């Protein structure tokens, strides 16, 4: 049997209804494991708690902590690692780990649950068992997410770490692959359907390198919206970077067209000033598709004044994580090029088909 480490960080999967009312992260590592005894029959399981928090509280220091714990487990020679995690920010953490963990020798699979483990209806069991089955069967050495593929308890998807997102507040199939195919489906009867072959293979001799986050870096995410004011942009002048979550293919209200749109000129100026000081990266409020600031004249203007991110198809969350990670590890002049380079599968090939949720997530 393979040896798999399960590192718990909290979230609904590690939660039960508390005496105070409401669900709270409070199970110990042993208690969680005791709830799912079938896992122990599938692999030699090592299990411990590295944090016990609801994931909306996670920050860059937690990413570093989890990465260091992963490194320790790998040094012990385990065959795969499962991270249990709250679902709210699971996709931020999966993206962060995919950047931090360079030259990964084995798989690191993040698993969450939408219903706490003390409920009969919990989705934790299938998610955990599927992650174990996947590690057992697949020659896979990437960071990925394993969650329900549909609302039924039939199979889970293995989703690419930097191209996934929580699309539903409560459904068990909340996580979908964005602008990319899932790596695989794992069925309840333990079978695996591999949907892609473009992943790192297990190489236990590979020497893991950690490129950690600098917890002091401040990057904001700002959504553009109707009736926006320039002040919203200038608010970020003392930050290290900004993700501008524009509309459509990467647009912002920067045109003075009539007597109602005079603020837009100020917005343009503020973006210009900011982009001279710090990296300002465009991402889209649309879930699917690619930024293309070549199509409309204002998009070209945004590029001219230094807004980055053109032609990338990253989620805003991944763009945020990537920018912080780049600022933590690279010199400023390199960031512009690296932001538009595909480093960890976060930007898909432009020649591949444009993916829609329904095409690949079922
Ligand atoms: N708020 C919880 C968390 O992200 C929700 C969950 O785990 O599903 O930790």
C-alpha cells in the first residue's frame, strides 16, 4: 500500500456543529480519520493538523506554513499528500501552492467539503476517498483539487490547481475547471478516467524547491463597475500591486463621452499614475474566456498606460496569487514578462479551444 499524508487545515471538512451554535472547525486529525475508516484500508495514512481555521481567514503566512509541512512530509518519503481545507478560499490556496512548490516529486491534492463531517449528507467522504484512489492509481506529481463532479455521489473531478474556482455557495459540485479540462474523473468504484496527459509524473528523486510568499506584500483586487469613482483607484497608491477586475475582455470606464462621463477621465489618469508605480494587472469579471485588450480602442489605451494581463485567461483569484508570488520572488523589471508567461498551467495555450463550463466539467 502507498503511504499518504493527510494534512488538515480546518474548514467545513474538519467541522461540526458547535455548542455555541453554527458550524466550527474543531475536529482533531484523529477524529477526522476515525469518521472515514475506509481510507485506512486503501493506504497507509499519516495524518496531522497544521491549522484549524475556516478558510476565509487564510493568509500568505498560512500558505508558507502548509508548504513547509508538505516539504517535511516529502522528506519522510511519502507517496502523496492530501490537504484538507475550507472551500471558500481553497482555489486561492491551490494556486498559491502550485506556485510555491517547484519541482514537486509527488502529488498534492486539496480536498474540502460543503457539508460538515458530522452530517449524514457530508460530501467529505467521497472527496477524501477519491483523492486517495487518485494518488494510488495515477502517476501524477502536480497540485490539484479533488471535489464532487456532479451533485450525485458518483465521481469526483481532479481540477488544475490554478484554473479552478468555487462557483456555487453550497452545492457539492461547486468547484469547476475554468478555461481548462479537469485532469481526471475518479469514480466511486475506484476507476479513473484520465482526461489529460500534460502533467508532471511522479519522480521521488526530484528535489522540491520552495518559493515562498512574502506576507508583507499588499496587493488589492478591485472590480470596475458602473458609476465608478477615481478615488477607488487612488486608494491603492501605497500597495505593491493591483488586480483590476474589469468587465468583458478587460475593460474599465475610462472614456469621457458625454456630460455624464467626466469622472472617467479622472479614472484613466489614476490608473495611469498607479501603473507607473506598481504592477496593475487586468483580469475579467467574466468567469470564462480570455482578456483581450486589442479589440476595443479603450483596451489599447489601457495597455498603452501600462496595464498588464493582456491575452491571459487566468481567473482574477489566480492573477492575484500569481502577482503576489512574483512580487515575493522576482525583481520588478521581470514581473511584466513573467505575468504573461505560463509558469504553472495558469495560462492556457491560445491555440487550444476556448473552454466552456458545460463542455468539460461533467
Ligand atoms: N467557510 C468555510 C471555509 O472555507 C466553508 C467550507 O469549508 O466549506 O472554511
